[in-house]
C-alpha cells in the first residue's frame, strides 16, 4: 500500500510538472519544506507540525501587472481511482492543508527572499492552486460542481485560489495543442483587466500563462507563423 501511494504521488508530480512547464511556469521550485510557525497546525497524529510541504512553488513578478509579485503555492493530489463521492469534505481537507502552509510560508525567509531586490514591486500576492487529478479511465470528469458551496472558497486566505481538475487540465492542454498546430510561435494574452474579447484589444502577450486563465472558459492566444500575426480564441 505504501509503495502504491508513493508511486501515485510521483506520477502526480510528473503530470503536474509537465502541465506547468507547458503553460510557461518553468522556473518553479519543487518539494519545498517550510518551517511551521503556528502551534495550532497539527499533523495526522494530532501533534504540532514542524514543517509544511509545498509540492510546487512558482514565485514570479507578474508580466500583466508588473507592480505585483505573486507567490503561487501548488498542492498536487493524484489518484488512480475515481474521484471520491464526498468531494466537498475532501476538498476542505486539501484546502485546509494548503492554507495552513500559506500562513507559515508568508512568515518564512523563503517567501521574503524571492521578492527581495525586485524593482517596481508594490504588492505581494499569494495564489493557491490545487492540482487534483484522477487517472481512472482517463476521465475528463470535473469536481468543481461538487465543491462550489464549500466554505473554503469564501474563507480562503489567498488572493486567488484555483482548482485544476481533469476537465480543466484537458481543456487547457487541448487549447494549447490547437493553437500550436499551425503556428511556430504561440503566446498567451492577458484579458484579466478587460471584458472585451475583440482580438484588436489583445495588446500584451507572453509565453507565461496568467493565473486568471486557469479558471477561464476562454483561452486567448497571439500566434505567429511566417511573420504573420493572428489572434486566436479557444472556448
């Protein structure tokens, strides 16, 4: 049982690493251990935690809002079984773990060292991401409806919190594959500050996907082929 759990965890980390590299989040850190600074944070045995594990950390200055430095804390949950039936309860468990890790991460030297010396930084933000994948029959099932009423969303200590389940991951991967089919260069477009989907309004782009697009049903791209620039939207 322990060996199966270890293998499943390693498979999940590989899937997550491949996905975040695909969306341009290459400069990430994996398998961090953050000192716990809150005696109320308990481990599974009911004892005070000594550390928190962060599966993947992506700290970066925002290209769409350069005055922001954003710490993306990513928790990877992977199973070869179907998603559990009591989604809300399991989500609350996962969410509680990552929010406790966040509270200690904010106070750690790891956090302060990343943004130290960066120019034009006015805001430090923290974004939580739950990468929750089931490889059972390669399903494209979604967990979002089952957790939409969870208090963890409204009580979140993050500046943003995203859940990437099977359906979201497949949609984003398929969108990128579609955009790259006929184009030599493809970049993501920032539409976070505009409600317009007119390609004429797509002024800024990057190979790094904005976190807001992780939850968007529209993925806009700026693609180039043989010197010709096209603006694509995939729904």
